[in-house]
């Protein structure tokens, strides 16, 4: 899956709720049928990426919980070495500056008012929902596999995970030391993570994809 840092025109700030004037303009511009369809979608909950201040991900997630807003903050473990040679395992955000929240459109204002929240990631003036499949797959597989942040990739062997809780997710195959990893990218926020896999757990995403070998032995090189 990849999360991209919000840029101008790609996020919703706190002032971009649906106002009465906007509703009227939409009705005139697009016709009653489209407006009614939009109104019906107000109740539909979906996952959105929330862009936060640096090092505020856990605080934002906690505030969401206090307000009974379903959210997901993927964490991974990393060993830090202190000056006294002590080793401490810390839990860090898998996607720095991002928390995922499940809301309907009417709750956008509530989300944007939480301290530490800078924007809801979207295109133009509309937040862009993330596929439920991607978020639920991450939630299910996070504690069963070893995840870590990974730089976003432009090229590489594209593979599909064919077994387990991440079944069906696609990414690029890389190797770290003696282990295979699949880099999953969330395109909306242009962020990537690497999940450790066994060679038998993956297959080519498409035999016609550029750079993908049709020989499964290629994954053992």
C-alpha cells in the first residue's frame, strides 16, 4: 500500500466543512439528483488518513479514543541504544505523522478540532477515503508479521501476498540481509512499510507486469 505528505490542494483544513452555501451551490451546479446522492453518502463511514504534527500521533489517537472515534495507529518496535549502553525497546508510528480514523462526512469538523491534527488527506476540497481492505489487512496482520518503515519505491519486482491476513495485498519484493520483505505502499499519502515474508507466501502480482519474473525460483535468489 504508499502515505504521501500533504501538499497544497491535497488536504482538508479545519475550515473546509460542508456549509449551507456550499450545499446550495452544489445543488445548482450539479442538479438535484447528484445532490441527493451526496446527501445519502453522509452517513457512510470510511477510513481516512489524518495528517498530524510531528510526534503527536499517539496523542491524537488517544484524543480520538476519548471522543469515541474509531482510529488505527500502526506501531512497530525498535531498539534504541542509550548513552549508558542500555537497550530500550520503543513503540514508534509505522507511518510518521499519520493516524487513520473511521468517520462519516459529518464528523470531519470533530476530527479537525482535535489538537495536533493538521488536516484530513484528500484531493481538492474532498477527503479521500482509503480502501477498507487495506486498513483491515494491516490491522489483522500487524501483530503476526514484522513490520518496519521503508522508503517508497518506484521500481522493483511486484508481488502479491497469497496467504495469511495480508492475502491479496501487493507490493515490491526486497531483501534485507537474509530475509525477504514486501514493501507495501499507501499511494494517497506516499508512505511505505516493509513486512517480512517467506518465499512461499508470495507470488508474482502479474506475469505481464514489468520486472516480474514468471519463475517462482526468482524469489530465492
